[in-house]
């Protein structure tokens, strides 16, 4: 198996007691192992082609004596965040117009995964309710990592309580609002209606609210918003996420969590993330103000172009096969690009029309590993397909899908 | 205040609801703020001078297209660990002879802080005991981070249960053995004696078991050993720790924890840590085999030399003042250097002979911020002093200590 294929074969979050995320063996034994196409995990190698073009411009060099200290900026609430990263983040959000950062506190984390847990800690430890763990909910289908991360060490502060649409307890809760949503790409708002005397808090996971995936229709300005480099520029291996937080006490508690959990965040990654964001911003600045960048050199345009093409191909194959359904998305006007386009999610939420278990069907019949709808608190007739995988894997997937005679 | 001073002013683990780790204000108001010397946190800037000398040799360059994937090595239990880091770690341990790595599983983490929590998760979730949280203990004085990290999110898997020397419950426990110990530099073994039917598990925190601090008297070969780049080479900002684990199931569970906690570890930091370790090993290889390195170019020799000098100066001042005591250490033969020397701990465990609260006394009288013995589950007559701080801060501390007329 080629390394690139092996990499694509890993789920983002292997379940407990798994075999290291390697594909399970319940595929047709008559086919060689090397023909498994794994679209389970959320790797973002699709975006590599852009960064290969911009490789030199983004190069960072780190000397031996740099980064010996834990601290970065003692004037910031998040004292381990490098000022250059904070400035680059603010510049990028200002350019794209997808989130308000003025008079907000920014907390950097080891991916938005750690920040999600920091947010649960901050919101639940500041809850005015009883000593019972606070309920954590999200509308199904919800990101498969939320339940496992919430209940990782069986905290007494918070507990996973399932589908937000079915939440009817008269107890405090935290609702996670993911928009565009992972796995189905839908645009979302909170769904738990406020009940008398019940305290509800929101975490907005905006990992995919970038013009690579969806039109930027408004500047998001929620109490607590999560973003991640993995989905913004595709640099998943850097483990850089950030939270934009209104309340200073929540930002301080999130910082405390990250200090006690890992004493901060890699400075090598922070400095590199800052550089990459600056390169993205610079290319737009050059394009807009002196015309010295071409449109093909613009990160979001280039990457959305490839993703759009993949979606068009997938829709074509789905249309012809008659066995599957993928969601449709409205076209909307994007304030960033000044044009209208539809959402091109990072994942396809594929439904098998005539199969009880879509994930199992794909694995057995096509040797395609996708993540079952069950993992997202949803119907097993659905499965999540990674649209940001390698070109080879994506083409092979479409080839196999189009060759199905009847399901 | 100079940045370097501000950096030195940060505690490694600010307490909950602190003012971002800045010094408290209960110092003598007649002295200007800028004269505060903060020796509370465990920053390692002492080691910077070596890395400035070796700066070019250690430089790493990272291109824009690198590290887009979460995964590194699917054949490894710890699939997000880069093979080059694993190889460099093994080479360094083989060179120094301080830990067995053959037929062991290595798990990389965001500092040994995250790995400590991963170890608690792995050991407590595999416990055969009841549903009650497992007791976590360490002999006082113990590292001040252990209690806060153990109880961070009030886990139902484990709970902090204090001083291992006083542990007398007939219940399962995890004992942390830190050797050389933080804060007092003592060499340690487990202290909880096994009782009939009581299951005890050990975590060996060997962060300071390097020839920079102490003679390497044996090759450690415990079930679960923790190390960190912060204390090995001083690169605290990189947030790289590693665990050496005998039992594959424990290593898998630790990996699962890190996946769910942060989906792996910065690849920028991993690749740089590997480079730095290779440079350390290369210089010894050159010195030993072809004489092309000088002894002053050897990391552990050079750094131990500075630390030894600091300890000598401190002992001299303490001897003259008559108000303080610092621990004495036995000389031992070091298998790595083939010479005998004593332990030169990263911290001085300073005792005030005639003061009830050493930390408070130092802060009020000398404007020196140290970490109180109380934080280590010990006597407030002790305080922990960071010996790896900047040269300016260390000299200023000695100056103030030597000017005390009477305490």
C-alpha cells in the first residue's frame, strides 16, 4: 500500500480499542487489501496541491535557540499564544469577513479538539447549576468526535446527552452548533428552545465556515466560536485551533484548561500557522490592490474550484446510479467573493436508497471505507465520505460507485 | 519590564483564577515592580546559550506543503508519531543509557503533561477494580501540577489522593515516582507498600533523569516512563513529551487519549525535536570517535557545567547567610560520562530556618517569587527556586540573598 493511501486510510478519531484506525477486515476477501479506498477520516490532502505551488513562499526556518520558553505574551489572557499568530488570525478573519474578532479574546489550542474540551470545562465549571454534570447536546447528525471527547475521562462536569432536537430535560445544557455541519454540510443555528429557568450555553463550531466550502453570508459574532487550521488551510498535522471568545472569564478558564492539559501549544506550529495565514492574506492583497496575483494563486478560489469539481463529478455519478442520494444546497451570495455559489462541504453525506446500512454496503461491495451514519447519531442508511482525500482515492471511489449495476 | 524577565515571571502552571501567572502584589510597595525576580515557573532559558552556539546546525526548514495529514506512521501503535522522532529518541536513550527502549512502545504527547493524563486514563480505565475512581498518589513533596492535572475535569476514573507516604487505603492506586524529584531533587523509588489484594500501578516521571542534572547510574526499565524535551534539551515551547511503555494495551489506550484529546501532536515540533536530538547525538559521536567535537560542544557537559556553577554559588551564599538550608546530594558514578558527580537539580528546595512561610518571606523581603512548599503538599517553610532561569535573574537572586542581614 502506498504511504499516501495508508495515510488516507486512517479515521480522524479511531474508536477505543480499534486496530489503530486501519480498515476493518469485513470486506470481500477475494479482493486484494491494496484496493481498499478509505474515505473515513477527515484528512485534507486535497489542499496539498495549492501549498506545493506556494511552497517556497510559506517556508519557515526555525533556529536551534528559539522557543525555549513556555510563555509568549504575558499581556494576553492566553499567555502562550504568539502575538504573530494572533495578528495573522485577526488579519485573515478581517479579510474573509467570517467572524468578528474586535474586542474578543483569542485562545489557541492543540487543534479545535482540545479547545472544544477547554470550552466544555470553562462553560461547565462556570455553570450556576447543581453539582450534576451539565448536558452536552448537538443536533443529529453531529460530528462523531463530540460524544467521545465529552465523555473521555467520565468527567463530573459534563456528560454527553445526545441529539439536541430531542433534548427535553429541565436542566442546564451546552449545545454545540456546527455550521456548515459535519457530516452533512447543512447551515445551522441552535435548536434547543430555551425553557423557563433552564440555562443554555452555546459553542459554535465554525471549522468549515470558510469560502473554500460555503458562501460567507455574514460576520459570525457568537459568544464562543471554534476554528481550526486543519479545515481552514488544510494543515492538519500542525494541530492548531483557535477560539474567539466574548467573555474574558471564559477565555481565562479555557486558557487554564490548556495550561493544565498540555502547558500551551507548540510554538513551531504557531509560527508556521501565522506564516501560512499571512501568505493567504498577502496573495489576496496583491490580487485586489495591484493585480500582481492571479486568481489561480488565491487559496480559497483555487481550493474551492477543485472541491466544486469533485462535487459536480459526485453528483453526476449519484444521478446515474439511482441508488444513492446526496444533499442539495442553496446558492447564496458570498460577501467575500462578491459572487453566488452553493456550499461544497468537506464531506458528502451519502444515503443508500435501498440498503439498511450504507457504510457496511460500501465496505463489502466496493471496498470503500466510509464512516457510518450511526457514528453521527443518525440513520445507518447514511455514510460520510471524505471529499478532501487524494485525487487517486476520489477517482477510484467514483469509478467504483459508477460501476454498480444494481443495489 | 524586559521580555526575558516577564517570561521568567510566569509560573509553569498558573493556579485557577490567577492573574495570568503574573506575580501577586503582596510585595513591598516601596520597591519598583521591575525589580521583582520571579523564580516560580520552570522555564529553561539557562540552556539557551548552548543552543545559540549550535543554532545553525539545529535549524529546521519546513515547506508550505508539508504536514497536511494527521497521520505519520500507521505501523506504529502511536500512529501520529513521526518515525524520525522515534528513531532520534531511541538513539538518544541508547547514547545516554538512561532508559531501555528495545521492545518498548513509544507514545509522543503534547509535553509530558498530556502524557501524564494519558497514563492516568490508560491505567485507570484498565483497572480491574470497582467503578470508584482510582487513587492517585505521590510522595510529598510532589510536583505541584499532579493534583490539578489529575482532578482537572473531576474525572470518575481517577482522583488525587495526596501523599503516597500516608496512603493506607485498601483500594487500587496509581503512584507517581519522580526521580530525580521535582521539587527537591531526591532520587526515588515507590513508597506505597503492596497490601494484600490491593492493585498498585506506577508511573515513573523521569523528566530529570539526564546527565545534565544527575549521574546516570542505571538504565531505567519501568512499565511506564515519562520524559520531556523541556527538561532534556530545554525546548519547553515545543511541547514535546514521550512515554516509554512496556504493555501494548496501555500504549494503545494512551494513544487513544491523545487522539481524543488533541488528535495527535504538532509535526513541526516533532521534526524539530528529532533534529535537536540528532545534533546532540552527533556531537558526542564526533567527540568519541574522531575527536572533531570539543567537550564544550557537548550538550550535557556544557549545560551541567553552568548548572553546577550555579549550585556552587548558591551553596556558598546559603552557607554564609545561615538563614537557609538546601539539600545535599550524594556523589555517584555516572555510566554515561565515566566520572563521579553529584546531582544538580533543576530546582533548589530552599528551607527558611527561622521563617514559617519561606515563599511569603522571599516575596515580601526580597521581591523574589518562588513556589511555596504548600503547593507541593509539603511544609511552607520550604520554597522551590528555579535554577534554570536567566543569568541576570539568578545573579540578582543571589545578590539579594547574600544581602540579608538577619532572618
